[in-house]
C-alpha cells in the first residue's frame, strides 16, 4: 500500500428529497466512511478529505429503485 496516497472520500445520493437535504446527506455519508477508515483501519486522517456531491453524479437512472440504490454510494478518488 502507498503510504503517501491521499484520497477524496466522495458521498453521493439519489435525487429524492431536496437538494439541500441530499448535499447534507452525501457529506455525512462521506464523513462516516472517513470515520470508519481512521478508527477501524488506522488510515491517517490527513490522507482523507470528505466531500458530498449529492445527486450530481448519478451512475444509474433515478427513475426506479434499482438505479436509486446504485446512486447511494461513497467513492474513493485519488487526489
């Protein structure tokens, strides 16, 4: 593992609810993953930055539950 690797931890949501709610939810989702990585897996916090992008980057259609479920996710992105 690369000890110098830094990651953005990016939370995503479906498009249900208000934009403000989804932006908050996606940030909290990313924060939760950062907390798990730092406490359970001892990843140094300085290597991670949490962001929420809400419904802005769907990977599937939000027209059905199957697609919405795929859009509720967290991705790790190399800085």
